[in-house]
């Protein structure tokens, strides 16, 4: 067996490094960048979530005043800050739901519709989108736009929201004088509920329709 001299060994190592060392180093560097970048992103997300949660808590305390009417201006200010700093997040959109609630209570239906439509157009998730859709439908109904409200319910809906959606549809159809369709919608809502939940206001609506047919 022929032994390599130190110079030959060094030449082999240099050759290997030229062929493999630099790509390997690039791979390690890239891996470190990915790991550190992910950690930085996680930290950023955590900080974002914390900041948004603080603002949202302030908004809740302002919007849910136990002693009386909430400060609509303060609610709008906090919600606006949530949207500007954390736009598109769950916190921001829940904040918009509260702005819409306060607007409805103040009789500002156009403002409420605008807040809710923004969520419907680009929801943070499907549940928020459906919640905003149903609330928007009720606002439109209060504005005498029941036909427009019905158009909001053309797609599929998750089972968790099926009953409430059908009940809203029933209310809209009653407003439009379409009793048979309203009855069918209420029956669908009832079928989506447990027997215990189906005996309340929904059953009263069905009974009222039956009285109207009598």
C-alpha cells in the first residue's frame, strides 16, 4: 500500500473541499438561515399576537360596558388601530364585529354594513366569514334589503352554522312574504338542532307561520 505524503494528503483535502466543501457550507448556511428565520418569524408572530390581544382586550372593555352605552368613538378608534397594525387577523376582525354591533345600537346601519362586508369579502377564517355574513344579512334586512341579504347565502355552510343560517333565511323570507319558503327554512334549521334547542324561539316562528296559514 502506498502511503500519501503530507503534501498529497493536503492536495486531496483541498480538492475535496473545492468539489464539496463550498456547497456543503452553503447548505449549512442556508439551513441556519431557515432555522433562525423561522425562530425570528415565530417571535414576531408571538409579539404580534400579544400586541393584538392587548388592543382587543381594551376594545372589549370599552364595547361591553355593563353600566350603559359604550363609547362608540373609542370603540372605533381601538378597532381602527387593530386594523391598521394587525389587519386581516382574527383580533382585527372580531374588533370589526364589535364596531358593527355598536353601530347597529346607534342606528348607524350603513356603518355596520360596511364593517361586516369587509369581513365577508376577506375573512380570517370560514367561521368568522359566516358569522359576519349572517349579521350583515340582518343589517340589510333592517335596511329593507331582504333580497340582497338572501344573496349572501348562496354557498355551502359548515354544519355548526347551518341552523342559524336557515333561521336567518327564514326571517328574510317572512319579511318578503314568502311564507312557504320561510317554513321550509325554519324546518331545516330545526332539523339541524337538537330536540332541546329546537323548542325555543324557532318553534314559535313555525307556530306563527302555521297560525297565519289557518
